[in-house]
C-alpha cells in the first residue's frame, strides 16, 4: 500500500484535507499528516517511510530528501517550488511537481486589490485616483497574469505585456506585447510582476528597468522578492518620490522603507496570494490527483525537475 504524507506547517483547511484524503483513500493509499509542526525533526521522522508527499511552503532540502528513503514524488500545492531542492530530488530519483493555475485567481485578485489600495493612497483619506483608463503592464504572462488581465480589462484598464515565452498566446487575445521590458515599464501606470524566482528573472527588476517607471506609478509584486533588486528599487524611490511599491512579500530592506517611504508602500504580513479557501482546496485536490495519476498511469505532466 502506498503511503502519502500531507506535510503542512501552514495547514490546509479541514475541508481540503478531507477531500485530499478521500481521493487518496479511494486509490487505496494510506494517508499520514503533520501540520503546524514546530521542528524539522518532526518532518524528518514523518517523511522517512512515505512514498509521496504533499507540501505547501514547507522546506524540502537535502536533509529531508536524504531522510526520505522510499519517497518517489513530492507535489507542491501551489505554483512556486523554490522551497524544494530540485537538484537533490533529481539525484535521489524523486519527481517534483507543482499545481500550476490552481492559485492563479486568488493571487490575481490580490494583485488588483494591492493596486486599488495603492492608487487610493492606502485608504488614508487623502485624494486618490481611479484605475479605469490607466495602463497596466504585465511583467510575465503565466496563469496569474492572465487572470489579472481578465479582471483589469473588466475594470476598464488598458493592458500591455512583456513576455519572452508566451508572445503568441498574448497576441491571440488582443494584448499588445512590448518590444522590451524597459518599454513595458515606461508605458505603464501600474506594473504587476508575474515571473518565477529562478534563472534570468533573479533581480531582473533592476535600476536599468526601474528607471523607466513614470513618477507616480505603482509597482505591484505578488511573485517573489528575489526578482527585485532591492537597493535599486530604494534608489529609484528616493529619486522619484511619487512611486509606490505594493508587495505580497516583505523585502529584506523593510527598515529602509519604514524610515524613508511612509505612505508609499504596503507589504502583507505573510505571503497571502494563495491564502483563500478556494485556492487552498483547489491546489490540495490537484496535488492528490497528480499523485494518483503518477503512480497509476505514470503521468509526469507537471514535473518541474529534470
């Protein structure tokens, strides 16, 4: 009998756990669970005897992977998977998957919410602006960005995009694709970042790009802090005093923002993009179904490691 661990320091909602377990039990698998665990030792002990694991933001590093002697697959219930050591997983012949798209609407709604919060002067009572008629630039065009486009268009915004890998998909739905990232930032009143924290995207939002932002524009980041060159962002905000930064991830230089940029930033207390009941359920159920498909049919559709 296959044994599947649900390891969640930040737990799934009870209804999600119930549906995940139902899918796995129906397939004949045993389900084990640890949540709100406070030590790595708990995770090491629990993962040592399982064939599969479903995680959220839980860190699956070399120590965890090396302790998991029977492990064949880890599914990250969500889009990002930088919390899993892919190289060690590959070396240990462990398949790593994510659940792309399952959290997309939740993150997109947060991106729009942060944009509204920014343009309305953080609901401070000071006069703000409106989104209708303004230009939204999408930095990247994955699942989240496509949902942001859908919502922004319904609100009367003009939407443009810069993407290297989805140009045809963007053009097919009538989006104007800019020739460069610099052009996107120059033409946008709001820029919403939707790229993964890996490879060429690390610190890609640098001064070379940021300097093209209009003074008075809003930069929204619901991706990862690693895509931002933080010293360059601070430098820009010192120079252009109307720019705001709204983020679903607290930067390492938070203290500088507190000292220098009052009323021009907002950071969620903890990453909140996927923290909705619906996204929680969708991602968990998708993870369970992917594990069953992997073992029963050899399906590796959402594999992210080599």
